[in-house]
C-alpha cells in the first residue's frame, strides 16, 4: 500500500481493515442515533485523548445538537513488582458535568480498563446519564464487564492503527484503519 509514499519511515506491516467510506457511514449512523436519543437534552461529549481525535472530529459534525465538547486523557502503565496495569487519567476533575448527559468517546476499547476507570471517575460527578461511544470494540479482549451503548464496529483482537489510533505514537494520521500483521 502506497499510503506512506515511500517517505523516510519504515512502515509497519499492515492490511486494510476499514476504509474511509465504511468508517464515514458508521460515524454518520452513530451521529444520527445520538441526535435522536439526546434531542432536547443538555449533552456533553467527552473525548478520550489521543485515540479519539479523528473519530470525534467527524462524529460531532454528524450530531445535530448544541453539544459541549471536552477532553480527558488516559494512559496505562505497569506498576510495581506485580507489574499490575494501572490507568492514569487527566482532566477528569476539571469537567463540569453534574446534572448533564455525558457521552464518553473512545477510538478503541481493548481490555476495557481505560474506559471503565474513566466511567468510575465520571460517575462520581453525578451526570444525569453517562454512556460509552467507541468507534471500535474488541469484545474478545475485554477483561471487565462493559455496557457499550454506541459502537461503530466490532473487530478481532489484532492491533489496529490509523484514523487516530497509534502504534508507539505513529500512524494516527492514516485516513483509514489498518490491521497490523506479522510478516
Ligand atoms: P484498554 O485495554 O481498553 O484499556 O485500552 C488501552 C489503551 O490502548 C487505550 O488507550 C486504547 O486506545 C489503546 N489501544 C487498545 N487497542 C489498540 C489498538 O489496536 N490500536 C491502537 N491503540 C489501542
Ligand atoms: Mg496508544
């Protein structure tokens, strides 16, 4: 695939998983559902950085409501002798979501640890409602029980890149989603 146009980076081996048109159609469907579901409600869209960026930019333009837009950050790391995975969040305390309807927007849900940590933190701030939106879901990888109301695609366990999603901070700018393959 000629997407990186032979520039000075050695591309990761990947295959096309979802092209721009498929993604656009799924995002438009989600936008329409959300527009219907939140009519006359005060809606705050909260993106999870950085993987959500392209998805959220497209999604909010398909939501025909006067929304507010906020962002939080989350990163996972391994801690201590047990190497237990921890999720560090940022920006959650600065949100003003009490009594408002909130949609938490992710690019991809894998183990579910990131989204469930954020859901717990946001629940404490007494939103009127709180639901998850993800472009991609990997149900085969979940390690925690999740109720995902809005999802674009269910995919397998392979690592994916593009449309905001990275591999060691690169490939977020690919306009489609690729599946990393062993070559
Ligand atoms: P979690 O396992 O659901 O908590 O996801 C951990 C983090 O890894 C999240 O920020 C996801 O966006 C990211 N992540 C999970 N799977 C992929 C993938 O296939 N590609 C890129 N990022 C991923
Ligand atoms: Mg990442």
